[in-house]
């Protein structure tokens, strides 16, 4: 026995579930049964710790909590409960969190049954080789027969009815049985105490006072305060200040031994120093190799973020500096736009990540932001033989100077029930997908392997895929290099002036259609003004689509006498306030949504 | 130079369907009580150690002529006794056709009122009914003829943009109004205000509001008819024979100070805008108990004052003197808005001359809100 507890008394698991099936409530109930947290400090849903996550119902940052459970066999067990996010933008983070577990609770709501996301998450858990305990929850809803769900679990996944645990997180029924099942079924961590240290970073967080905090699972060896450690992806050395566990608040410990889950603070100044998926080892007695599966955090989509009001540039810069400390996948650099002024080009994992960052910046720093339509990075070869990686369509060289354009390609794996194969293939073909092969899995599931242009999937491919398969498909993708393609820049002109922030890059064959669609979208989002507004799409000097807004004919308040003056001024001021989120482009007022709206497909 | 005095009479025979002003149908006792309260407040307001020099008086409503000529004469007498009236002062009274006859109008004239503003609104019986007016076109014509006889300075109010109105019926109203030879005409576009019966009729689909284009066409039609008849347009909705512009209202648009008396009346003094208690009963109670009748007040800073000055001045044909207003608020408005001013000139929405920005009657006036918003903070 090397830690406070024998290695065989540790159980590490996460809960996988469809959204709203009661994951957080079950977590709370487990916490309560293990007496780690008094009801007094208990906020609902302990594991989700940001308002934004609550509102969106998504867990953005994985979180881990350590509990103690006195089992019926008279022994005390340590439970590590690891929480996971649930969106394709964060697939990699989910895979690292699951890799840190030995088991998973597959939670199914008795009133809903097995749903698409249940299947998708189950698949992720199986991929991570986890021991799975099916849990049928909300059995207090007696109008729904448990048998139906048990049959589904048997049909879909082959679970015998008797292995499922029946619970009501609401009343507490079945929780004790569940905890016993965890002790019984989930294997204790493997790994050797005397082997060189290998700890997997499965999440990281930034603390204003203490710097970056790594969430780790120790796979081999141990880690203590004052150890000198090395992150294996880049060989950086750090001195450990503190190690500890979340119970659920941070509790320092002398050592984290093999199989334990906790945190490491080691003078890492920002989360970029402790990358998710990286392996921590000892600087003196290094492991031979890192744990498998590490990926460099990679920005997939880029957009410009500008303050609505130019005077807020400094506030935005400050906000980005602070925010990036806590988000290793996020990057930014200053850029300027003729239409939008001074701002930043920012890189994100995907569109959801982009929305979340924008929302957090606006909320936490009281900013009002304009986001331009997201773009991928293009590799442009110019006639002089130079290669440029360009993240902003506005920065494309003149057509005459371009020798070739390459765009990023991804390898995408789509898992879907067999009956949706046709829909998935149609969708992927429409998005210029290159079908590679189809693989049959057990049951009626197949995996479609595609090569797809990243630009075609970053925007709404995932959503389209979900709706084409009634939610049953899952998507995973990774970058697979660049590929030359016939691409053109589509410029948007408002009253004859090119608006740099509205430019997009398009596959040439789609360009005219995109141009027309953008003109329509802009006409819808830009309100009528006192001048005629002409909106045009052009490829080079050729206008491919055009639309116009007739000028506003009438906008006047009748009767303005003594008693009306204050009221009317205030009314106009309020209306003006409503227009604050507009950007003045020439003499035309363009609302914020216009910049994003050009992406929506018809 | 003197100050304007506004006196509000918040009562009507019945409430029109489009009306969202401070007016109500009230029983005789409240009307009596209110008459006394207004007299009392006038005395207090004007009876200070240094009398105000008053250059314009305006009795508005509601329907001031719901009171007898003697009642109105009584209130005017209080004003004359306690303030110093300019010579000549402009003393206006609003009236509705079914509350006046030639004798009453003569009596008002004799009491010292020298300008009458009569609410004709339309000469189409169907439209008058739709608006919820209690008079028909015949009554309005008779009242206007009587008023013409009694007053040297007569103004008529009309409304356009009424659902169902056609170019032809509007033209008939315009011709009928011009034939009455008023000195001044106010032509208001109908606004369908929230919480009015008309709004409910539109919301329920019972009435179809006119399009902005039709509205604009009617506006142009009125401008042409009045110009041809020798009236000059001096504000978005106001036309006058030369020399007959309403001095009282012009002082509002010049953002000058004024006094307000009566329920819901506004005042603007020393950079402070205040509004009296709106409910007539509450107002009477406050006067009776010797309390302040002011319900709310706002001290404007230089920037907001400049915004109001521009907003108001742009309503007039005289326009906004940006150089003078810039000096007052310490901002260079001309430089700040150079782009939009240039674009408006190019589009014929505004003219700019000698530092003065004017909206054009053809295109600019109807876009007043859109332009004013750009200049507000």
C-alpha cells in the first residue's frame, strides 16, 4: 500500500448520458451518499461550475471529484468521478477524460429510454475500453415501465437485464446498490508504483493566484510536491508546488500515487503549459514513452472579433489576454479591418467553441462584440513561389498573384445506424466529401470514412448530420493535410464599397450560388435606411449577384410640442441604443448579425 | 423677450380612437374642481415677486372649449393680472367643432384670446366616424366659418394617413380646408399609438394601416396644395400664411424656456424639464394641499441639451445651426457627422448652408427620426 488507500480500493469512472437524463442530479446524489459534501454547501449540480455551462446545459470543462465510500464488505473505497463535455468540438477532451477512467455508468432515463446520444456516448466509452454499468434512472416515475428500457439495453448493447442498476436520483432509491455495483464491477486501476511516473493530463484550469492547474490521472509511479517533472510533448521542466485532490474543493496531499486522480500545480504560468492529453513524467527518472493519444491543440476555425464600439479595443485585448490563460485551444492575434476597425483574428476548435468564447467575453468583461463569419486557414501559393497560410479571406492576395490555393482536409468518421447511411452519404457528397470506405460494426451500425474539406464541415455539418439521422450519428474528425482546390474569393460590396469583413472563400462551382444567398441574407438582416442600400457579390471584378433595399420613405414622429420633447428624445435615444450593435460601413448601418448571417446556408 | 405659458385642459366630450394624450371624459364636479385648481396654480406660478414677461399663451387639451367662455376668460384674466403680457402677445386656444358656436367664439375673442386652433381633422364623415370624432363634416365647416368670423388668426388641424383614406378623399379635405381661408394649417400624419382603440383595431386585423409609400404620397399632396394656396411650410406638420407661424410652438422648436400649468403640463426652465402630475384628481389634490404639482423633473447636461436642440430644430424649415450648437455643447458636430451630412446632401435629404443643417421638405422631413437619432447621444 503506497497511498492512503490500497490501489485495489480505487474506482475511477464517469457518467455518460443523453442530455437531461439526470447526469448532474445523479452525481450530486452519489456525492451526498459518500458524505464528502454537506448539503449546506451543495449547490445543485456540483460538477458544472460556470453559469454559462448551466444555461447551455453543456459541461465545457471536465471536472473531477474524489469521494470515499464505506462499502458493505467493511472496506473503504476511493471513488474518482470524472465529468466530461459533450460536443464534437470537444471530442478530444472527452476522449482524454474517458481514458482516465476505468469504468463508466451508462445512464438512461426510464421515461426517455435509450436515445441517440446515449448510443454515441456508449460508443465513446467502449472505445476507451471501460467497464460499463447500465443505470436506469428516474424509476420514481412509475408510469414508465422499467422493463421497456431493460429490453432496449439488452437489444442495443447486449446487457442482461439483471446487470442494470435501477435508481431514482430524486428519491435516493437504488443509490446504495449502484455504489456497491461500482465497487464490484469496475476494475481497480492497473499500473505499477515503482515504475517511472506517467500521469495523464485530462483537463486544465487557470487560477488567478496559482497559475495553471493540471487535472491528472496517475497511470504509473507517483508524484509529490517538490518533485521536478517534465511534460513529455515538449520536454519542459517544472517544479511541483503542490499536489492534491478535489473533495470537491482542493485538498492538498503529499503524494498522488498510481491510480489516483487529482491536481498538480507546478509553476505553469498558463494552461498552454499543461496541454490536455500530455503525459507528465519525472525529470530525473523519465518514462520511456508518453501515454498514447496526445494531440497538439489545433485551431480549426478562425474569425475576427471586434468591439462594437471602437473605444473598447483595450478592454477586449485585456479580456483576450486573461481568457487565453484558461483555454489552451484558443489563440488570437491583432488584425485590422477597414469596415470594423481594430480587432483580433481568433482561432477555435469549432463553431460551438467560438460561440462559447464570444459569449464568455461579452458576459465576463461586459463587452459588445462583432464576430465575422468563421473561416478555415487556406494555404496560398503565389506566383513568386511563396507560401502563405491565410486565416482571413480579406487578406487573400489578388487573383492574378495566386498560383494555387490549398484547403485543409479532414478525415471524418461518421458512425450511424445502417438505415441512415443514405442520408449521411448524400449530406457528405453535397459537402464535397470524398467517400473512402464503409465499415460494419456489431448490430446495425456502420462507420463511414470520408475525406471532407474542413471548410464544409465547420459550420453546420454536425448539426445537419444530427438532423439527417434523428440524432443517432456521431462524428469524429481530424486534420489530414491540405489539398489543392479550385477556390475563389467572393467579395461583398455595399453601395459599391468592398466590405473586407464580409469576404468569403468558396469552391468556384458554389461561388455564384453562395454570392446570391449572401446577398439575400444581408438584405434580410440590414434594415432599410434613409439611403438606398445596394448589396452585391463579386468574384474579382465580376458582379455575380446583386440586390437593393429601397430607401426608407418615412420615419417621423408626429406632433412634438412642450410635453412631448423629453418623451420623444428618450424614445429616439432608446431606438438608437437598439442600433448600437450596428457597425457603420460608409454611411450604411450594418447590424452585427449580418457578419455571421452570411454563413447560413439556404 | 418673454416666455411661453402653456395651460392644459385634460377633458373632452369623448375620447377619440387615436388619442393617447392626457385627456379624459370627466363629470362636472371634477371639471369645476380642476378649473379652480388651475386658477390657483396660475396665481402661484405667476404671482412671484418678479412677474414673468409672457409673450405667448396657449390653452391646449383635451378640449379647452369644454369650458364656457366665461370660465376660460377667468383663467386668462388671472394670467393677465399676475404676469406681464407682451404687446402684442399671442394668445391661442384649442377648440373642437362641437363645443363652439359663434357667440362663444366672439366671447373668447373679446376676453383676449387672439388665435384659435380648431380641430377639424377631416371633411369626410366616414373618416371622422372611424377616428371617433363626435362631429361630422358639416359641424366642422360651420364651426370653422364661425371661427373665421370671430378670429383674425385661425388655425385648422387635419389628419392624413387614415386607414381607408384615398388620394381623392384627401384631396377633397385639402380643398375644403383651403376654401375656409385659415391663416395656419397643421396637417398631422396619423400615428397608431399603443393602448388606443385604433391600435387594437389594427392589431386584430379589422383595419389595414396605410403603407409608408401612400403616407408619403399624401404628405407630398398636402405640401403641394398648401404651397399653391400661398402657405409656407415652417415645420414638419405646420403651414402658415407669411407672418402667421405659431409663435408659441416655434419657441418649443427653438428649445426656449416655457411655463406649464395644469395636469400633465410640461415646463422647461433654467435647463430643467419638469412635468406636472398627470391625473386631474391628483393634481387638484396637490394644489389644494399646497404641495408641489411637479411629478418629475430632469436637469439636462450640455450634451443632452444639444441633442434636444438639434432634434427640435431639424423639425423646422429654419433648420439646426450646427456651429452655434457645437459651441454650446463643446463638440464639433459638423466634423463628427461629416460623412452622414455629405451623404444626406447627395441624396437630397438635407441641405447645409452657412453652418445650418436643414431637412428638405421633399425627402428630409419624413425621415426626421432617422436623422435625429444619428445626432443624439
